[in-house]
């Protein structure tokens, strides 16, 4: 299974927001830190906001922040929401499926089981678990370092 660029960028956005709690972050700063184009970011941010993972504020002092606590954002749910619309193989496509084996093929069932196992593996992981207590990630995403309002050095010393 290959993760789409959209999901990859979505995870960068969410991790950046989680690493910078208590303030609105800008698309521009995410683009710089996460090596992503602002055009791709705009599309992903819009989708994440529609799904309730982000809160966005327009205007001069606008930006974005997590739409709910990072402890409540389940990685499996994000992947399902963003990856499910992309067919795993041609036989999963409603419109473009030209495979004559679809009705009898057991590979489709095996691929469905594999995708479900993939998502199930991600279900116990929250955004908080990816970011907090991850000093190397915080050095990249928020050098001053805090997670949930707690300075990284304090978290690591505990």
C-alpha cells in the first residue's frame, strides 16, 4: 500500500499544528518547515478543516490550529478519510473498472483485508503520540519546543 501525497502532507500539517499549540500557524510557515508547496497545503488544509481536524481563521491575523485536542485525533481515522476515496486497485474503482475478473477474483478480498489491517494498526495511535516526547521532531517543527503547552525539556525531564 502506498500513502498518497495528500495524506502525507495532511500528517505534516497536523503534526506542525500539534507541535505549536496555543497559537495560529500560517500556511507559509508550514510550507517552509515541512517542505511542501503552499498550493498543495491549501487543498489539504481545506479538507482537514471540513473534516473537523483543523480550525481556520481568515484575515490578516489568520491562520490555523487543531480543531480538537491532539489526544483525540486518531491517525487511522485520518488515513481512512483521506485514503479511502483512492481505489487500491482498478477493481475497486466504480467507474473505471475494466477488469473482467472482478466478480470471481479473491485478490480483491485479500487486498481489502490488508487495507483494513493497515488502518487497524494505525487506530491506537493518536496525533499526540506522534508529536509529544519526540524531541527530534520538535527540533524540526518547533525549535523553541513545547507540546500541549509544556516545554519539551520539561516533558523529557519527567
